[in-house]
């Protein structure tokens, strides 16, 4: 059979297995986005105790935030009074998993592996946070933001449902769509190119394998969900489950862009502890898995691997997933970017905002600016790093503060 057909077949089989679980995960992620608000997160993690560290890691595990999305939330947490330990704990556990990633892992590799991934993310977050509290002197951030005292208005059920589907089936696919497709394409390439027992033949030493996987994972930005098919393809070619686990931990959590950005916020020592903790725990977890649970994961992989059954549910889910990712990606390109929002007596301000990298970032900025008195309409574009605000008698200092509260930097007006 022609190589390209084998590759396409591998890609389609992986899509068939992942798609139903991804769609379920996207819905649950949308539900969490409405249920757990950022101001609630900040109140939970405000106390500088080890209890806050544990809560921060617990909270970070199910949240569907990728490496870029976790940056503004982490910055906002720290600037609103969370300790460095709690902030680092949240930063460590959050990008490793997410409810969508957990469900997809269970579907493609098996429930046991999914649970192990959750436990490792939780433990690494707690350990990193405690180590930072022990060895890093607590210091106040350059700018401290007081928490909001206003009680948010409760939205109607229809508005909540709309927000769930908007985030789960539009915003989240837009944020991780590229990474997810990249992961599936790379997994198809690995599955079509690598012999079945390649890993067992050439990667006998586990520690060298962990090092190689870590060196590949750090510069390669693939989110927690997009990394799943790559890990599956590695395991299918004979790479140990422990090495695949190292890839799933180190890849999403040690993205270079995330580290360099947060270096300015948390400092060198905190980031060094963060990186050493992730690498150490990923290697130790991988070794323990290979020593005591590798055969169990291998058996689960056989039962949960891609199936040749083209069921209606799997095929429909795969086609729907492809359409959803394409729509989420191309829709903003065709959307008319406002050069002005002027309407009658209202005035328009165009703000330059540094740090917006995805639609989740833009949503944070929009939500923050909408709270400012006098604002009637807000739009934001992460590709241009611009936000447009329309309203009457708006305090510009309040706009600037709102951008800061959202976790981004105000860089002036156009």
C-alpha cells in the first residue's frame, strides 16, 4: 500500500477513537468555564498556606487551560495576593491536564493511564508549590491588584448554556485546534514510519529514553490534548509507557514561551524550582510506571487503541470535530475587524494590550473591560493585540486598570 494512504489511514483511525471523547471533553470544559470563575479561583488561593498550595493544584488539574492560556491567569493570581507557592502549584498542574485532555486520554490510551496522568499532575503541583514556599522568599508583585468586591450578577440559564457551548465548541477548539491537529498528524506519521517494535530495539535504557523524550518535548509546543496521539503513537512503536508519560508531563508544562514570560513575573529561582520539579517527577513517575505498571498499560492500550470499526458515532464525531476546528479557525479571519465602533453620541477607544495570544486571552480582556462603568460594547483581537471599547463618560484609568486585573499589560491608545 502507498505510504501516503497508510499515513491517512493512521490519522483517520486516531480521529475515530479520539473524536467522541474530545467532544465530551469540550462540553465538560465549557461547563467548567461557566461554573468556576477566575475571581472565585483568586479568593480560594488568597491565603499563603500549604492548604492553598494543595487547593491550587487540585483546581488546576481539571481546568482546560493550555500553556498560553495559563499565563494571564497565573499573573492575575499572583498580583491579587496568592502566594508564590500557590501560584507555582497552579502553574504546574494546570497545563499538564484539563477535563478535555483527561477524557481523551481515557478514550485513546485507557482509563488507568488517564488516572495516572491526573495523579502525577496533582503531585507535581503540590511538590513544586511547597518547595517554592520553603526556598523562595515571599515578595510582593510590582503591582498589587485589590480583589473585586462587587458580587457578579447571576446569568440566566439560557445565557449560561450559550456560554458553555461558545467556550467548549468554539473558543477552546480555536485555542488548541492547531496543536491538536499537529499532534494527530505527527502521530499518523510516527505510526506509518516507525516499525512496531522500534522502541524496544533502540531505546533499551529508560533514563536515556526519558532524556531524549524530554529534550524533544520542551521545544515542541503541543498542548495537553494534542500531545495524547503522539504519546499513543510512541507507545504503539514500542516506546515504554513511562517514556510516553514523561512526554505528556514535560511537553505541555515546560513550553519555552510560557517559561520566558513567567520568568519576569515570578523570578528565576521560582521558575528553576518549577522546571526541576516537573522534570524530576516526570522521570520518577515514568520509571515507577515502567517498573510496576507497564504491562497493565500495555494491555489497556490493546483494548483502547484505534479500532477498524467505522461506527456511526465515531465517524460522525470525527467529521464534526474536523468541521468544528476548521470553523473555529477560519471564522475570525472572515470576521470584520472594527475600525470604529462609534454609535451616535458614544465615543470609542482603541487600546493596545500586550500578552493576548489566543481567544481565551481576548475573552479575559473583554470580560474585564465590560465591568468598567459607562462601557457599552467591547471587542478584542489577539492577532492584533488591540481592544476596542465603546461607551459614554468612561474613565480611561479604569480601562487601564481593568486590563491589568485581567492579567495583561496596557501599552497605550491608538
